[in-house]
């Protein structure tokens, strides 16, 4: 009887574990449908045949400030969208949380910083963030033209808030995009994402 | 049976208050900041040829935290860059075991209230100076919900004396040493991995009741920190079920700190074992 109670407890605990639906390198990218800062709805399926970058963003986070204050992120937006890549900047900050933005605020911030993503997605309920397992701002994902996750991880190999580190850092997203656009396998397909936690609702 | 989150640090604060004769909550962070950094030494003097333990002390406002060597899902470990006179050398930070912070679906590892991060300073036998200044630039990340980058230049000047007994901060260091994970061959560990899950087999010393346990990994990019860790018992051994990070890196070792709730209180033991493929065996031999 004791043994049965134990087994039941174990099963209950296992059932309580959250399902593991995250973006895994080499597997199909999780689907999402999210409105952008202008109210336009985007689904991953809309970008079939294109390379897609997802960049998790919170403008008040010092790690994000490192890459926008230095112009590093905007440079990537411009360089890769000019080459036909779809770049989606995603805000999963819930209402009342740090970095929460409405469409007007998101556009104003991007304009002020001269950011040029394809769109800023407002993932206020955190559905897309949780589907991808987005943990930090920034947390970067590259999806190839077939819809397979090609890269998941940090923007580079220098986890810090120091702008000065960017010059000597290896940018994993640039490297992955260069390889994906050339039809090559991605050398560094995963890395440790670093940054602030994504400010999901409690 | 269930993973546990424990709030701690209060003891250290209380002790620190006693040691300094001031209320522990009086630490004032610089304007706009929430953490006060300082440098303290275990002795009030430095003796040539005798290693000196110093500590970076971070006093955090209520609700704010800083990070452990592995910050978990987000954050950054505290770092120190030393400025020492010729002949002196600083070792690595020794990390007291952390607590967990859950924010939404994410889990990170760190400290709240008050922490001392000890560092050993090697002192040469030939030391001509009458006093020595030890300085460090300390960088940390302080977070409540939002995060700020913190930095301070801290320093300490000690006289050079023929003997260096424990000084006025000795109690603070003694309390911190109790929170440093120790190597203990009386604890047996083995780790194995099947697909997305990983099992740490734990065999506590004879007579030690293991009531709860949490494994804080130091092996980078191995575990999914946010998944619950399930402890089950099998005879004299216990299994701690851990989840792998699906985008993690391959690992041949499992290293970290097991914080175990036992009948005699909480203990923190270093774990560093090969990670083998296949189902877990609980019949592991006790290390001698």
C-alpha cells in the first residue's frame, strides 16, 4: 500500500512537470502567431522559404542596452534584412513588467535607436516566448528556409553588459546567418544565452 | 521528495550586525543602486608567508539579489579584478552555495541579503612593506525583477605583522565557511543520462537521512534549470531526476553542488562524477 502511494506520488510529480515545447536546434521551429507594433499579425508559416531571426528584446535591460547603445544590434538588423533575412524583434514583457511596450512605444524606441528589424512582435502573453523557451534578453534564434531551428543561444561569446566587449566578441548570430545563407551547416549552433530574464507574467 | 526553495542569508546578516556593532540592514548602497560592495579580511594584519583570506562582501537591499558562479537561466556571476602589490596573488572566488530565484518560468541561482565571497591572497615570505593595500574592481549584476549592472572599486589596507590571528571579521568568515560546499568522500555519487533526462544517484553517509536535495550544476549548458528535481529513495541510495537542456552541450562529466536537507541540517557537498549513458544503477559503491 505504501509502495502504491509512492508510485502515485511519483506519477503525480511527473505529470506536474511542464511540457517541453521549446525551439531545439535541428528540429522544426515552433509555430507562433503574434501581432506586430502596427497591429499586423505574423505567423512563422508566412515566412516559409525565408531565413528568420528572432531576437528577444527588453529596452530597459542593461544587456539589451549594450547591444543597442553600441549600435551592434541595429547594424545586424540592417545588414541581414538587406540580404533578405526576416528579422523579428520580440517583446515578451508582460503588462506592468520591465520593458513592456505597446505598438506606439515600440516604434518610437526603434526610431530613436535607428533599429531596423522587419517587425517588432508584441508577445504580451508570452506565448511565443514560452514556445521557444526564450530565457534572456537578448536570446537569439535563427530559423532556416525550411523552417528548422539552425541556431539558438546568445548573441555572442562575451556575457557582459560592457559595450567595449563587443569589438572582441565572436558574434554567433552573424556567423550562423553567414553559414545558413551559404547553405552550410552552422558550426556553433547553440550557446549559452546571456542577459536579463524575460519578464513574463508571474 | 519535493524540490525546495529556501530563503537564507539572515544568519549572515545577523552575525555581521553583531560583528560590526551596527544593524545589518543599515548598509547603504550608492544612489540608484541596491547593492553595497566592500572588501574585508579575516585577519586585521598580514603576516609574511601566510596566506590571507579576504572577502568581497555584497550587502543587498531587500528584494535584490546577485548571482552565483552559474547564474542559471539569466544573470551574471560576480567578478573581481585584483590590484595587488608585487609578490601577492589572488586565487579564485570560493562560492558559498546559493539559493534559487524563480521568476515566471525561469530559475536563476544567487544570493540575497548579504553574502561574503572569500578569496585567498598568497602573501610572499619576503615582504618588506609595513602595510599593504589590496584593491579590486568588482563587477556584478543586481536584479530584483529588473537588473542593473553594478561596479565598485573596493580596497583594504592592512599592517604587516609577525603574526596575523583572526580579527574582528572572523565570525563572518567562519559563518561563510559553513556555507562553502565541501568535498566529502563519505557521500557517494553517480550520474547517468538517458535521452532528455539525467539521474544523479546519491548515497549519503551511513546514518544520514536525506530528506530533500537540490543539485546546483556548475557544468555549463547541461541542465534545464527550471525543471523540478524529483528525489526518490531506493534502499540506501536516492535518485535525483534532472532534466537536460534540449539545446545544451554534450558533457562527459556532471559537476556541481548538492545541497541536502538532512536530519542534522543543511549540508552542501561537491559533486564531480563521470556522466555515463544508460539507465541509472543505484548499487553504487561508496567512495573510500
